C-alpha cells in the first residue's frame, strides 16, 4: 500500500472528487441549476491518523463525507480503500465496506430509531452485515458498550432515555461493533456541552491508540480540530484549499482563507503532546475521564 506525506500507510484516498446536487423544481434560479458542492477534492487518510476537515458551514464537509462513505456517488473522480478501488467494497453489497468503514454523525437522536432499544440497534448492525453468530450478538454489543465506557444496562434503554453524551458514545459503540479500521466523524461533538465534548474526544483518541483507527474528523470548531488532528484539510466552497500537518497549518497558514478562518477564533493554548508529534493529544475538560 502507498504512504501519504506523513509516512503512514494510506488507507483511504480520494482523487479529484466532484459532486453536484441535482436541481429540483424551484422558483429560485440557483436551485434550478443544482449546487456544485464538492469540487476537485483530493485527500489521503493514513493508518492511525486523524485528519481534521475544517471549513465554514455549507462549504461541503458533510457532502464529502457522504462520498467517502459511499452514501452518495461522485460525478467524477476516484476513491481507493486499502489500495483497492472503492467500488470493490460496495459489491455485491455494502457488507465489506461496513466492516472497514463506519460513520459517526452529529445528530445521534436522528441517527437512532426512537422505537428500538440501543441494544437492538447495535446488534442489528451485526445482523445486517452478517458478522459473527447470532448467539454472540449480545456479548459483542456489551463489549462495544464497554469500549465506550457505557454499562450493559444501556442495551435495554431507548435513545430518548439516555443523555446526549451517552447517546454519542452509544453511536460510537454502534460504529465500533463491526471493528472498522476507519471512522468518519461528522461533527461528533458539536451538539454536546464542553465537558462532555472532552469525554467523547478523549474516548476517540483512546480508541485510536488501542485500535490504530484512522479518523476523518469533520468540524467547524477550529480549536477542537487543532487538538485532535495530526493533519488538517481546509475546505472553502467545495474545494480543499490547504492541507498540511496541524501545527504547520496553524502556525503559518499558506492560504489566505485558512488564515482568516483561524484568525476568527480566540487563540487557545495547545497542549504539548508527550507521546510525540505523531500521536494525537488528549483534551482536558471538566470530568474529562470517560
Ligand atoms: N440534499 C441537498 N440538496 C441540495 N443541496 C444540498 C443538499 N445537501 C447540502 N446541500 C448544499 O450543499 C452545500 C454543502 O452542504 P454540506 O452539508 O456538505 O455543508 P457542510 O460543510 O457540512 O455544512 P455544515 O458545517 O453546516 O454542516 C450547501 O450549500 C448545502 O446547502
Ligand atoms: Mg455538515
């Protein structure tokens, strides 16, 4: 497998992706013309790496994520997973993709079915993708919950019966149950208050250390991206305008848009990282331990 600029093995690679939302009927001219949401985007994600994807609202981050997880098909461009054409993982079903790549979304209440328990929804993933034996499902679900520091009693709760932070962790558990290699996290902590954000971020960083997970971390929160990412990519109006190691981009942004985006937030202290430049740092918040 090839390596990216950080010397890590590339697990996910996108080249020149383009995507336009087709026009629907609308009184507004711009909608009649469709919306070119992703424009010539190329990026790589390395093994065990967190790539932060920054950009203001509407710049195309979630659309890019939808392309990278196969929910939407690019109009042009190519994607490779573990050096194989991406489409190999979609045929004859998405099972192969689900085993290596999972998504954690911002809206966990929307992502869970309100009529089914958390346990049912975790084990359903195993059933849909034919992973393991039915007799193991419960144990595997408990193990996934344990990995995100939730008790097995959560299995019998409905999504509205747990807190936002617990639900976000349950969403991560559901994503982990297939033992994926890659997580696409789209604003995974934006809906949470600051101390719970810290818990969930530390959890993701711990899981990355333990499992060598590769994470695409999408956020409009510049400080959070700086804390968790080894490298960052900055998007503006559908294009990636800058990529580079986090500290390099933050200390000397090459693109004027990046400089403006980074200047828009108060300067925060970045915690030095005793594990070395290649390891993502921990976030400290109130009750930061999971
Ligand atoms: N289903 C859709 N149909 C038409 N246009 C869409 C659709 N979904 C998103 N768009 C448009 O595509 C552009 C990119 O949207 P996207 O959701 O990818 O942005 P984003 O960077 O994730 O924003 P945010 O930070 O607010 O989540 C926006 O202009 C949006 O209005
Ligand atoms: Mg979005």
